[in-house]
C-alpha cells in the first residue's frame, strides 16, 4: 500500500467522524482529500465524493430512523426533487472546467464555514410537523439538489434549515431526515457525473468503508463534546480548507492576495474566539446553539 493511499484512507475516517458527530461536513472533507491526497482530478473527486457521502449518509440514516428521528414523507418529497436537481447538476458539472468547479466548491466551503461559526437561529413561524408545503419543498429540493450535483457539496447545510423552516421539523429530526435526502440526491448527482466521468471503484470503495467506520466512531463520541463548540471549531477548520483550495486553484497574484487576506481574517477570528471573552463570535443563537448541520 502506497503512502498516499494509506493517508487517503486514514483521512477518510475523518469524513465519517464528521458525519457521526455533526450530522454533516462529509463532502466538505471528501473533495479536498480525493483531489490533493489521492490525486484525482476535480471532476472525479466530486463524483467520488457523491458516492462516499451518499453511502455514509444512508448508513447513518438507519440509526436516526431507529431513533424515530426521520420524517419519511417530508424526506422522500424533498429527496425526489433533490434527485432531479442533482442529476441535472451532475450532467452540467461534467462539462465545466475542473478549476471552475473547485473554485465554486471552495466558495461553498467558505460560506458554509461562516454559517457554522456564526450559528443558526431556530426558525420562527415554521409550520407544524405534518403540515408540508409541497410546492415550496419541491422548489427548495430542486435548487439544493442542483448545487449538490454540480459541486458535490453544500447539500446538508442547505437541507437542514430548509426542512426545519418548510417542514416544521425539530433540529434533531431535520438532521435525521436530511441524511435520507442527502443519500438520495448524492446518488442521483453521481448518476449525472458518470455520463462523462469514470472512477477507480476500488479506491472509492476503500474510502467509503473507512468513512462508514468513522461514522460509527463519531456516533459514539456524539454528545460527549458540546455541540456549539464542536460546530464552531469545525467551522474554522472548513474556513482554512476553503482558503487552501482557493489558493491552490486561483492564479498566483490573486491567490497570494487572497491567501494573505483570508489568513489574516481567520487568524483574527480564531484569536477573538479563544482569547477575548466578549468576542461577538461567542454569541450563541437563541436556540442555545443546538442547531445541527448535515452534508
């Protein structure tokens, strides 16, 4: 076993741990690992990430379903719409230059990291569970699926608040239901990419097994680490990863300016969070920071 392959498999365990602990973050880690460690080109990495995250989410959804944290009607309606959008995104992504896809992915990482660091307020005015606005759910599902299929990321971070707002689901139930949605649209997006991309299924299978094992570890650790602190810490990590990808993909002068600026901002945010008691980043949302994210 070569060193890059061994490192890829070890890092893949982190993908599952992220899903097990946070209910999300898998795709945010998978694409950079497959691109910069395993050596896949961007399109292959995005397609492979859709399979890895889809399979891992499906396994994680089983545990949530056993705990009665899945609303099947809402998840299947949202998931069906998401599958259509994801398949279209996968078809489109196969014809877009890899550099553009990676830049779009990095921007999604930065936006996701800021949302995680800031936290989310529990939505107000949401419908009661069971009162499903089907039309809005279908439109949201199509839009979220398109983003997921195109860049292989961002699905869960958009699905959870959409389910909470449109479906009136509590956050734990929104997370469990979102895993069903993520699995459905990830496989649909993969189908779109496979029309133009071929994968090394031995490598993809090994990464998937490692990620699934990691999800079991994450599930066992879940609840032992304060969720708000975990989410913010992971948010800083995702921010750093997003900056790294941008620096790798942008032309040299632009990447240098971006790298210096973003590194300064990230360093200032980290110092504020860890050293200044009155730092605005420490303010928690009204729901006590209990919001979870998936994807």
